[in-house]
């Protein structure tokens, strides 16, 4: 037989030296009602919790032990109330995010850091997927949000364009093309194209280049953006990557953007979620945070 929360509050108040009148006021009960609850509790648990000393009630040793435990229980309940308030406000809880490679490596990390500063109780779990495995992972592992490179998604998924990432050609500062205002087809035909064949957008891009008559002396396929950048940084070849992957090196002067005459390309990335899985408050907050900050960063590309 256990004590009710009201009875725990009464014992906790007596341990703090409060009168029954004061305890009753805090609990919105009359003093006789508080006394009646105490006596009923003693009969139910078959322990004497209080004794009369003069005009005051004082705790017995058994009552003091129960009051000590009551203090712990009430403190934990207060922590629970605070935790629920934090969860409802979207400042705590897990958010599982699946992302395509480029936004996952170059766009999301700094934004996750910013979000965690304003919601320190949140736990953002970021996982990166290849284009081939993205949808199986998103649906099978029950991620809350996804950043997808495909504009077509499976049934039961909804999404919206989050941003368009410009696609840049670039060279190392030692490449003869580094000083060009615009590179022509003729200037590129003696160059090595350093790129990646992973992802549907890259194969589509290479096809578009071929249709427009752009040719290169040779092509080197490297799967990792960091490998492509390090290769081109030596001054050999022309690289092609998303602008978000190049920002730091271009700012530092380690790579130089190479405008191509009559060619401006970009790739869209979509924020997706499952229609049948309502987002938790913290996931909704993170979703709104991403949409606001990324769309502000790439407003001119939308």
C-alpha cells in the first residue's frame, strides 16, 4: 500500500516545519481535510506517522523516514515536469537526420552546432547515405528528416525544395586557367577533368557537358570530394564540385573558381519527411531552423 502524492506533500511539508494550516493552503485544502488525510494514510499503511506535541504535529521516526523518501520522489517529479516542458517546447529530445553526402558533410554540421546552442537538450543524430541507399535507409531506419538529392520520392514521403547548391568548376592557383575570367571549350579540351561518377546528378551533369560540346583530354574519377580538391590543388586538372564543398578552400586561396562560358549549373536538395510519422516538437523546431537558415544562405539560388 503506497502513499498518494497529496500525502507525500503533507509529510514533506511537516518535515520542513510547516503547520497543517500552511500545508492546507498550499494544497488548497482545509486544515481538517489535511488531518483527515493523514489519519487515513496511517490506517492504510498501518504506521503512526505523526504525534501531537503541544499544539503542533510532529513526525514520528517512521513518519520522518517516509518524509525523507517523499522529498526525493517530489524532486524527481519536479524534474519530470521540467523535462516534459522542455520536450513540449522543442528544446530536448532526439532527432534522426539522414542526408545526402554533400549537405551532410558541408552544410549541416555548422547548423547542427548552432541549433544545439539554443536547444542544449536536443540530440541530433546525423547519418550520411549514398544516393543508391538513401530511401531504403530513410524508410527502414525511421529517420525523422532527410536531405535528399532526388526530386522524386517514394509513396508516403513529402518534401520541399530546401536549397539549390551551385556547381562550380575550379582549378588550383598554379593552373594556367586560374587567371581566366571565363574558360572556353577550346581552353578546356587540353585539361584533365577531375570529378566523381557517384550520384545521379554527376552522371547527368557529365551528359549535359557532352551535349554542349565540352570535351577534356582525359577524366579522372575520384569518389570523395576531399580527394578531388587535393588533386586539383596541386595545379593539375579542372575539378567540379558543389559550391558548399569549396567555400573554405576558395576563401583561403587554395582553389580558384573557374567560370565556364554560357554554363551555370546547380543541384537541388530537398527536405523530406514521412507523411505517416508526425514529427516530435524538437524535430519540428529543427526542421524550421534548417529551412530558415539554409534558405537564407541560398536565397538567390531558389
